[in-house]
């Protein structure tokens, strides 16, 4: 993908690290910035963290990459949120930015309070691409394999609100391939923000959730397993978020030549579509989401949130 003149060095590096397929771009940090994940503490005494490198996580991890929090942690980046959950579950990292559904699935996990990737309404980066404008007509759905919270969300929307149970299969996020044998496809992250096909209907899942429930939705939060949570008690995730939000213009500059959006679109996405603070509406939505996930057999139990206290 050609770069415009004047691209800064970090943007140029990000562009080289992109994987481009079928008109979609998925952002990964440069390979030499990704560290091996053998132990929780890594090669020094700093705790090891994992987070996906989608645009929607950028304000949460900027400080750990470039800012004041950089000396405090060793950051592992991975393009798939589901893989971050796996790293946490097997003890390869001390904490990870994990799909919220995994709080109910990973044993003895705790949550960093107040910091999230969420949305009060339309999120743009979690969508259901459908051949039909009426979801009641959908019978087969392909689910992005890199998603877990959103997979459960799609199932809840169909089972609880649409009232039309569907067949599910997991797939790599290739819309054309997903729709070849299915009526709809779940796509998350950067590729979801620009669907190139014009013969489809795009449903924003956070928008649908808000329409049906009048609540917000939490997609991911920082988590740690209880017996290793002490390794991150001194990591200030809220301060890292706040510093990242102060660097929105730098983040836009880093991503504008690799994400298929204009500067003002990226700014609106990060400041209006996405929220990084857990408030009452998001808490209410998260509680309802867990209740419905249990009702429809998507989780085995519904534990109240347990927080990591500093």
C-alpha cells in the first residue's frame, strides 16, 4: 500500500506491519516490537501485558508503548482479542485486555475497574454484514474467529430479540468467503469499519444492543488471574488511558495512512463511537449481557464482577 508524502516514521513502520486482504486492513504492531510470551515477568521484573493492536485499543496502550507508563510494563501485542484471552488463561502474561465474556470463562479472573473498550450506541467496528435487510430472514451466520464477546452478542441478539435462531460457524474474517455459504457474517476490529461490498446490509451490533436494551455495551476490559494480580497492582491503567486520550492527534497521525479512514473519521471513532470509561449505563448493559448469556447457555455461570484493588 503506497504511503503519502510526509508520513512520519512510526506510521511508515505501522504500514509495513499491516496485513491487507480483500480490501480490508488489520493493524498489527511491527514484529520487532512483539515480545515472546514465556513468563509473566518476561526477561526483567516488569509485568507482562497483552492487548490487541486494533485502532480501538490505541488510547489504552499508547502510554505503555510511548508514554509515561512504558517503563512499568512489557507489552505484547496481538491482532486477535481472543488470543489475548488465551495468553491470560494459560499464565503467559500477568494481565491482558480481554473480551468481557471471558470474565465468566477464565477461572479466578479479576477486572481492572473503570477502564474499558465500550460504546454507548453505534460502535462501527463490530458489525453484522447481512444479505438481508431483515434479520429474521437470516438462517446461517459466520462468526469472526478472533471474536468472543461479539460472537456471544450476535447469538443473544438473535435468540433474545430477533426471535430467529440461526446456525453458526466460525471463520477467518474474510467477508466474501464468509458470505459464500452463509446469510450473514460477524466482522470485528479495523476491517469492520469499511465494508467494500455494496450488495449487503451492515448492522452495527452495539447500535442494535442499545436499540433493544437502552444500555451501553462493554466489549473488553483489562483482567488478571487472582493469584498473579499482585504483579500489576502498581500499574496505573486509568492514568495510561488518560494519557492516551491526550494523545489522540498523535494516534490519528500514526494510523491515518494505514486505516482506511480520514482523520476526522478516526477522531470521531475514538472520541464518539468508542468510550474508554465504564459508567452506569455500561455497567447496566454488562450485567444484562451476562444474564442473557447465562440464559442462552453461552456461559456456565454468572459471577459478579471482582475487581483488582490497588
